[in-house]
């Protein structure tokens, strides 16, 4: 019997877990960062990042296919031994914990800026932590159901941007490749953080019921994320002038400020409030990876106490650090650099090492 069979997830839940971990607050600001780096050709950087992400995800799944019932901590214990494996997991625990923290901090800063400017940040994080703990503590299946529910609940949101399609100027996108491929490649550095999420494959793959469709599900999840990022970015590019968009910190929200209904004047604020459900699926995924890994290190089956401890530490960290937009940007830049290693370098190294180790063990057993 499979180790994680009792908490198995469906293919659709698998897709929405990956997609939910990728789509966070980055979509609100990525049009500006891409415009600064690559001009109006920046949307091509998203497509190129999608191709690279799918390739990296495929490499991850090649490793996991060799050990279908192993999560990342299990895999490290198998490849490197009990004690060294636990030691090597610690940097990844720090990475997952810090990524979840930054995602929650960014969401908190948006809430302070747009809704509750005088409310202490740690109180907002505390309110975030209560429902998140209740979801994470019950394991991956509940998280998967939550991610699926949020996806269907917010499926209408991208189409809101079409309400202003009559006020756009599509000539802003022309000509394509104004300065060649260099600006497009340069924009990849801005998409690393926005496209993060494939690394949770190391935790959710063993729970997938139909593993033969793991690659298909990963590609579908990444494609959904890519289409949403590309659509929102292009809509911002054609609505704002090429120079004007670089002066806006959150072009997506500035775009939505121009949408009004008779019954709702500030639609951008309503959009942001509802969009927090989507952002929560991202920090939930990383918080789960953190709690699951630490409970594995201490040989505990139940990770709920570790999840509680993690959210308490997040509240304490925000209370002490009192993060601002500048500090959040520094943290995000640091994590983006680490993500390049975790998402692209590490899977390739792990595949090479696992293949070599298998051959060595077969040779030694002769």
C-alpha cells in the first residue's frame, strides 16, 4: 500500500495546488517591473519563463518518478542517509518558510495601503493566520479542495479587464522585438518570483492518485498561470502609455480604478479584497511544506503543532521587523535569487545524482 494513499488527491486538485502556489501578489506589479526591464516586449518574457518552468518541472518529475512514494524529506533520507538527509532538508525548510512569510507580508502591505493604514501589520498577519492554520493543519487533501474552490470562485476575475478593452491602444505593443531578444531575456529575472511554485511538486507528487498524468497536470497548471500573467500584463501595456506604466507601482490595481459600476464605485478595492483568497493558496502551500518538513525531521506524523508554531513565528517576526515596502522588496529580491537555484539548478543536480547513485548501488550489489 502506498505511504500517502489515505490522503490522495485528484488530478484537478493537483493542478490547482500548483497553480495556486504560483499566482500571488506578483500579478499586481509585474506589468511595471517587466515594462522597466523589457519595455512593452515584457509579455514575451512571461511566455519564455513558462517554457523554462515547464522544462524544470519535467526534470523534477523525472526524479520523483524514480521514487513515487517519497516527498522531499523522504527522498533526502533515501539518497543521503538518515542524519545527512535531515541536515540537507533544513535549508529548504528555511526557503519555504521565508517564501510563505514574504507572500503574507506582501498581502499585509496591500491591505494596509488600501484598507487599513493605521492597523498594525502583526494584527493583519494574525487574522491571515487563523484560517490558514485551520486549512494547513488538516493536510494536503483539505488544502487541495480549498485551492480548487478558490479557483472556481475567482474564475471571473480576469475577464473584468475586458470591460476596458475599448479604451486600449494596441499599437503600444508594436513593433515586436524593438531591441531584439536581449530585453526579453533580461525580463526573465523579474518572472522568477512570479512563477515560483513548481517546487511544491516534491511534496504533492506522492499524494497524486494518477501519477501517469503528473507531467500533463504540471504543464496545464503552468499554462493557466502563464495565460493569466500574460493577459493582465498585455491589458496594462495597451491601456497605459509605455512610459506611464513605469511610474505606477501596481498597474493592475490602477487599471481597475478606471472600472466603475452604479452599485460599486471603487471596484479595485473590492477586487483586491476578493483576490486575497487566491494569494492565500500560495502562502498555504509553502506553510504546509515548512510544517510537513519539520515534522518529518522530528519523526512526527502530525504536523499541526508545527504549523501552529510556524504561524506564531510569522506573527512574531512581523511584530519585531515591522516590514515596509522597501524591506519587502529586498526580501523578495533575495528569495528570487534563491528560487533560481531551488527551481532550476537543484532538480538537475538531483536527477544526475539519483541516476548515478542507482547505477553505483546496482554495480555494488553484483
